[in-house]
C-alpha cells in the first residue's frame, strides 16, 4: 500500500509517453448511405441557414451545397496492414472461392450444407459513448421535434439495449424496436451472435469541432474522428476499467498467416462509437458541419499500423461511429461494413440511385420503418452469400445451378427470411463474359496470364541454345499489384534478370528478378496500351538445352489485369532460334496462360433468385409499396461499384426490374427507388402505389428482353444474352412459397433496327450457315429473302414479322418478332433566359405515343420534364442537350446553347475568440473564379477566402468583403463584430514549483525512483 501513490504517478507518466507517440490525426470518409435529406433541410432552417419559406429550387440548391462538397470515395488503407484488410474484405469473388474450396463448401444441396449451416459465430463488440466538453450527452440541446429518435435520457442502457438486447429496445413512443442482436440472429438463421457491452459516457479532451470540423484539404472529411475513437477507447480503459483482451477474440485478417481466424491477434475485434451529436449526414444538429459524419474506418499511426492503447496490450484499428440518435438500421449497416460488405447504393450519391434501393440493408433498406431505420430490410443475396462463405452459419440455403449444364429445372423456393426448411436462394452461375482487352501488337493472338487471385500460371517452351550469346525478347504490357504479385522469366526454374526486372522484393524476400507494377508508368512504354519491349540475356546458358517459362503469381487480393506477351523471340546473332506470336496452337505449353485475341474472359458473373415477402426483416417493405414475389438479381464481378451515375446499367449487384414501364410524377420520371418497387416477378397483379398505372403482373423473364431501362438507364441493368429464361410456376398468396422453372433456350433471335417507317432485320444465330436461305413474311403482304433485309412500310403501326430457315443440322427454325414503326421524330428547342433562370420548350412532330424527355443542362444537372425551368449556379455559356425517346425507342437528340449571368451572393460568417476573429465566406453565383478583398475595419486587409485576423485592441468593427469573379463583376458584403481582450483571473497562491514540461515529468520520475529505492532499503 505504501507505494500506491508512486505507482499511480509512474503509470500516469508511462501513459503520457505512450499516447504522445501516437499520431492518428487523419481525416475520415463519409458514408452516403446514411444521408437524411429531410433532416439536413430541417437543421438548415432551424439554424437560420435556409429560409422556412424557401422555394423548391432554393432548397434543392442548399441540399446540394451541403452534400456535394463531400467525397464519398472509399479511402485506401496504407501499408501492409491495409493490404491485409483488403485481402480479408475483398468482394471481388464471393467469400473468396478458393478459400471456400479449402472449406469444402458445396452448396448444391441442402443436405451437404447442414453441417456448415450449424456453425455458430459470436462477435463481441466494444461499444463506447463519448461526449464533448461543449456538448454533453445530458445537455445536448435536442427537442422532440429535432429527431424522430428523441429520448429525454440517452443512457448507456439505451445503447446496450439498442445493440445487444435479446428482446428489443423501447422506442420513443414506447414501442418495441428490433435490436442489432435480433437483426443478425434473424438474418443468420440463429447462427450469428452479435454481443458486447455498451460503456460510457466518457468525455473527450477537446470540443466537438476539433474532431468533426471538415478538412478542406481532404475532401471535407472529418478532421480528427480517428483521434476521437482512440480517446474513447483509452478512456474506457483508464476510467471505466475495460479489459480490451475480452474484445480480442478473432484474427479476421489472419495476421500470422496460419489460416486460423478464431484466435486473438492483439487488435480489438469490433469498436462501435456513439457521440453526443446529431450526425453531419442528418444536418449535424447544433454543431452543423462540425458534427461527425457516420462511417466505418480505421485508426492507424505514422507507421500505418494499428495504434497502441495506453494501459493495454491490445491495439486499436477498425471502428464504426454513429450519432446520438442512431437507430438499428444505421448500426447494422455500418457493422455490415465491419464484416467486410460494401455499399450497394450509388456511392457517387447520384440523384437517381442504383437498382438496389430498399431491397437491401446495404442500400436504402437501412431506413425502413418509423422512425426511419427502426425496421431495416434483409441483406442482398450477394451479401448473404459473402457472409455465409466467410463466417459460415445458416445465412442461406442456396441451390447452385450451372448454366452450361442447364436444360430445364424447376426449383422450389421459400421466402428469403425462412432459414429453417427449403432453398431460400438460387445462384445461377454463368459462363465468363468476353470483355474488350486490346489488340495484339501483331497478328490476331497474344499470350495472357489471366486475372484471378492465388494464381501460379505459366507459359513454357524448350529450346537448344548455341555456344554464342542468345537473347530472349518479347513485347509485353502489364498491370500487376506492385511487389505482392509478379511476373518472372525462369530458365530451368531460376529467375533471370532483364529489362525492367527488380532484384529485391521488399514484401516477399524470397522473390528476385521480377516484374511488377504498371507498364504504363514506364518512360519507354508506347501505344495506347503501354507496350514495352523486354530483353533477357541468356549467355550464362550457352550451349545448353533449357526450359524457359513465364510465371505469373498472385496472392489472395489481385489488382490489375495481369501480364500480356506477344512476339516471344530468341535470337543468337542473326539466327532465330524460337519465335511465337500466339498465332498457332501448340507452339508453347500453356499452364494457366492462354491465347487470346482482342477479347478475353472477364471475371465471373451470376444471377441470384430470391422470394421476398412481408415477413421477418422484410416486414416494412409493404409500407413503402414494394411488391412481394420472385426477385431476380444480377451480380457482375467485372464492375467494382454501383456508381450508375458514372456507368448507367452497369452494377456489381442490382435488381432486375420485371416491370419495365416507367413510373412518373406528372411528366417527370421518378427515381430508381420508386421504379423498382414492382421489380419482383409474380403471378399476382400489383397493388396501386406512387402513381404507378401499370399494375399487370409479369411472371416470365427472358434475357433476350431489354431490362436496361433505356429512358432512364441508371435504373436498369445491361444483361448478357445467353438464352436463359425463368418463369414463376407457382406462388402462394402471401409469397411465402413459390417454384420457378429455369430453362436454357435457343439463342437465335431477330435483331431489328427501326428508323421511321423503315426497318432492317437480321438473324442472330451462330447455327445459321451463311449459305442457307432465309424467308421473311413482313406482315403487310411482302415476302423477302436474305439473312439481313431492309423494308419500308407505308404506314405506322404494329407489325408482326415471321422468319424461317434451316440451321446447320437442317432443323427448321421459325422465329417471330413484333414491333411498331412510326414517322421519324423531328423538332426544335427554344430557350427563354432570365438572369440565372432558363425556361426550355420544344416543338415536335412524328414519333409514336408519349415522349420521354432527358435534358442535360450542361452543368451536370438533368431533368425529365417536358418544359423545365432550370436555375444555373454560375455565370457562363452552357451547351444544352435534349434526348427525346418515344414509346418504340425512337430517339432524337436536339441541342442549343444559352448564356446566363448569375448574380454573385456573398455571406460572411464570423466567430470571435478574445481579440481574434475567424471569417468564413460563402460565395455563390458569378463564374466561380473568385478573388477576395477583405477590409477588417482597422486598416488591415486580406485576400484569402476565409482569413483569420487578430485585432490590436478591443472594440466594434465593420468588416467588409468584396468578391470579384473572372468577368470583373464585384459584390460586397459587410458584418459588424465586437472583440475584447481576454479576462485574466489571477491564479491562486500555490507553493513554488518547477514546470519544465516533459523534462519536469522525467525529473519527477527520477525523484520517485529514488524514493522507491530508499523505501525498499528501509
């Protein structure tokens, strides 16, 4: 006991030195999936930043300014540890199929999956509540009108129940809400246990702004959110006596590479932080943009490694962070990231959204229920497949179907939320897509390494080398993950050096003489594909018979397209000893490498089939008008994200919309979330909702049909044409059971190009010999012959064409195609300009039925109304394009240009601290090329956008800002401020002591050690 005071001081000094060594002040990303636009507008109004009576355009502009400054790109993790995370969380292949093979995971029957489906996983989450000196959790300034998840007391028990209760937690109105524990139990069929303990509240060392202020140099990410997380965990240890070892049970990144996940790795498994503010994604509450935006990220030091936590041997790395008023949806969505799942919405935050919407919790399905987020939807079938493969358990009972061996198969389905009996998911594995790859340097073929994880692919040939010096050359291009993956040239199994080889590998010490990185980065690369001429000296093998190999090696996480070689040549002087450009087979031995042309096999792709009803976690789909039935999903591993604003119709996962009739509001096409409300294939008609007038059911899918939603391509998906059909054969009235019939059919079809009253028709059938006759009945009494024909109709309307021919087996093939022809669309645009506002109108003739409009205003904004009025944000000249489409997909593109002058608007937001004033300017309008001139009212000036100024004496000052744009237009704004000197309170009299900073601390430490030694001697 006599040393307790000394030991406490020693521990305090030691803690100081550890924390001082940490540098975790890096900005964090923002998750667009948690944006609450309604609440952002609410807080903008409440804080006086938006007039309560603002019109629709002003509110839209305010919302865009608030959101668009953020970057929602996924932040790359640095260092070796970041690499380990990418390995473990890669979703390029569902659950890493190679590891799945190691686990002997066969999903073709329920019986084979029983043992695996019984595997249970328990995670233990360290949840910590942290508030700020200037925003305490029990003095948060919130009222019941500020958030639907308002509580008078945000107690630690509230968060414990929200996350871990086995019976749910009490909502603001006394209702019972599903907890995180219950959600993951339902989703996993009772095999995933989401456990842990809520701890707090603790108080941060700094005010809220220190952590949540936007970092202008890093896409306006939160300035120091990871530092707040480290503080929270540190305080949990020092103030709440939390033993972090209890929260280190797994090695999810397999850091010791022993293949064992169920063992500690010295890092906290799961950290979940709750702070005392409304999240910035929902308006930020009283903190505004200084609030933290909910996200999942990592804490790492200057060495890019997990950081030490003072007082513990367990380190900190990954975390999720949530606001004070979080509901279940946000927490299970963010924890989904913790489990390795990506976002399934448009992470560019496009206006229309990806074709997933509320069908998945990893998209907007996290917001289902009232209050929003209290009844989150189920995971997508892709996410369930991933979770099942990575964590095992009862997430899915999945039937796999190989399209290549499919003829006709009927499969019974139970609802996706039924984990007890029957298949709740079908996976149709499709043949590899042929993707554009780039032409060979010469000829029609080239050699390609392939692109997958865990490859060890080779190309080999034997050659007898003469006594004189021989040289191996080739033309090559590559994109290979630097150092982790590599190419080597081997002679009799030994790697040799050559042009652009590296002698030493910093991350793989046994690898020498290798090529890695990107050929495009080399100065001697040429052509659009970045070809490089490689040369290898073979003189050390003169006079020998040798085996030469190209070896391509990858690890678990591949990156880049791999290695391509052409014109492989060995010469000795003028004598050519070997040459292969891939033009002929059997010139080399291919073990993983392949001969390809200008196309190559892409990554795998597949369909998922689910039956969705209104049970379990899908119960609240009914409230938003989502129709039950058989939901078809398309998964494409050749696409890395769902940024449909950038690549419409191309998704890594998305819902195929059974109802291709677009839903409108007036003459404006509604967003994707509304369009795919009726995406399910069904035997029953739809219920009325959201102005949808087309309620007829569709029970049949054929990939010959177009599901790309050409009038709004962001809402559709471009599907491969393989000859797959799916039909809903039976379906219970509550959609708890159904059966589907899958068929592989003849891929022969009629392709049509319609231009006005003329149509060009051709047969798309690989089994049609070029010499065989084709007979066409055109539906108007005309008969034509030829494999491709063109016909002009005399009148518009619906036409039925019948074609017949003999295929290569002399089987008679008869095909039909129905289509409509109409006069070409013609028209013009007119524009009426009033300052920044332009009203557009059209005069149109021809076409068929109603027109759909897609305006591109030249500033990144779009509209789908017939005669829009658009307010430009900046002065300038804009090229406007209108794409008109009629009901038979005829298109007309019209263009015009407009010149607008937008008045400059200047707002000054000052804050003061004693004699120092900080000024933030908000400027809009003009041409955006602003220059600034500040007059601080005391004779001093500045020319930056948001300066800081310290006055020499207290008083009231009028501050003026003049902003001039690139056109010479100037606008002024003024504001009055008052500053004063700090009031200094005389310190209380205390005994004199030295204060030598760190030196003083260590001096104290030395004294304490002396005292300890004397005490021991005594």
